C-alpha cells in the first residue's frame, strides 16, 4: 500500500474545506471523513422519517436496495433512464416532504468542502437516500464493486475533471457495512479487473451523522453487514462544471 493511503478525518465540514483537491488525481488520501455533519439526534429523526416513507421508496435491482428519491445509476443500469428524468421533479418533492431542507443542506455541504458554489443539476434528481435492507442481498454479499462515473459526461470522465460522491450516514448496521476504498482510479472501464480488485485498500466506517467524501473515480464497495438494522444513508454526487461552480444530483 502507498504510504499515507488512508482516510483523512476532520471534525466538521468547515475543516474539510478543500477536500476536493485533497482527494483528486493520484492523491494517496483515500477519502475525507467528516465526523459531525449533522447531530446524531437529527440523523435518527431523518432515519425514522425515511422508514415511515416506505410506501414511497423506489425499489432497485429486484429489491436488493431501495431509495427515497430516484438514483440515476440504478435507472441507467436497468434501462429506466426515461423514468428517472420524467419523475425528477416529483422525486424531489417526495424527498422534501419527508426530509425538509435535507437537499439544500447537502448542497451546502458540497459548497463547504469544495469552497465553491454548488447548485442543483437541471432536470436531474437532487440528493436522496439509499436503504440497504438488513439480511438482504447487500447485507449478505456486499455491494457491487464500482466507480461513480455513470452521471458524468464521457468527456468529463475521460478528462478526469473533478467529481465527488458524498455519503452521509443516518443509520449504521449493527456490525459491518463500511465502505471499502481501493488504491485504484477509473481508467475508462466500468468493470475492475482482477489486479485492481487485489490492489491495496482501506475500509471506512462513518459514524451516525458523519459523512465520507470520495473521488467519484475511486473504486469502492459497501461491505457486508449483520444485525436487524437497515443501512440508511444520504448520497449526493457532484461535478465541477466551471471554475467555482459544481452541479449536484443523485
């Protein structure tokens, strides 16, 4: 493993300013962790609101995972992109109804860690929530090993223009469920090869109310988990489209 390939933990979002630069390119920093983005009490309140909204969850991959608000990559990978864009406005309304102010708060977090302006990506869904059920497929096997490049334009990904994924934990599993991060960046292929999967890695645990900021080109995977609690987290993707301006989506 390269010396220094580890999670750089900060106490607050203010302290994480400049994280986009810290984890970009060939940096040995695997990710920036922010320990206190929201209070544990607010995280618990939001997790409970997500659970009460179960009737409005979107099912993905035959029930392997769910979202409150539509996620682009799940629709892209299952040939439902039209459904994603047709429902974007209603998706944001559902999220806002159950988690008032959350989407703007996540955009503000992106602004804080990039030191720029973060705005909603036009016609795309805003920040949303992933639910990975206890005893489900991801709990048993772990998630897919992947990069977060689906929402980037071909040119953006080819040129490795700055892009981030920010995940804020609302409810941790009882055991496991961290995020494995490899010392591997996207090289134009969606599927990692055997050598990349065998590369050095670290596993990050968030803590309720904490967030992890990763380079969207970093290979990563949700780890298996145990217990009766669902894994519930908020995700926002962001990409720099101009100097001082980032766009966000889910």
